[in-house]
């Protein structure tokens, strides 16, 4: 498995094959031991890199990935081999595509759809009203653009992360 990690102006290419880890092509002594039973989407581990111990926590959810090293937040961009290939060909990576998608933040029932394909929308404009836990939640456009597709209709039951609307820039 190969990953590229970018933080600030630094970039590291990590490759893990046959139990060995290389950083920017050079062998590295990297060991990892979980510290706590991971909660859903959260993992904390002791990571030892070339003899230097660090406590790393990684949290993943719909908003992305957040990393803390020794309790300090670290901005990190992670790219897989697929992400790098898509970038090389000038195509959207998962993050860019997600910025144009409106997904159900929780299971619920679609009460109303407020936009149709072809409609021009502004950032923050209501697109779908979702009932969840006896509350109405208006889901809004992530950016200004044109509604490309609507994947839900009034009365539809949806699961968490179901794609509801796509907006093109």
C-alpha cells in the first residue's frame, strides 16, 4: 500500500509492503501499537518512528480526516495511489466530489425536495428537508452552482450518507 502524506510544505511518500515501511524511498523503522479500543472512526496508537515514540490519534468521519500527534492537531492531506492517479489526469478526487454532494447526515425520511435538476442554487440554499429524530433538518447547497441530479423524493426513507443531491459548479 502506498500513500502520500502532505502537511504544510512537507510531503512524505509512504510505502508498506511485506511488513517493511519506506519513507520517500528510504527504509524506516516504524512500529505501531493501539493504545485504546478504537471508537467508531477514531483510532489512538503509539507510533515509534526510528526510535522516537509519538501518540497519534486519527479521527475519520463525513467531514474528513483529522490527526493529532502528542495532543497537537496536525493538518494532513492523505492521498492514495488512486487519488494521485486521478490528480495526474486532472480529474476530481474524492474530496472535491464530496464538496458537490449533499448526503444524509443521519437516517431519516425525506419530507420535501426543494430543488430540481437544472435549477441554479446559491451556497446555503435549501435543497432537501429531512425528518430525523422527530426534527426537520434543511440540507443546503455546499456551493453555488446548478443542480445536476436529485436522488431522493418526498417520502423516501434514507440511510446515513445516502446521496441526495449533486450540485455542479
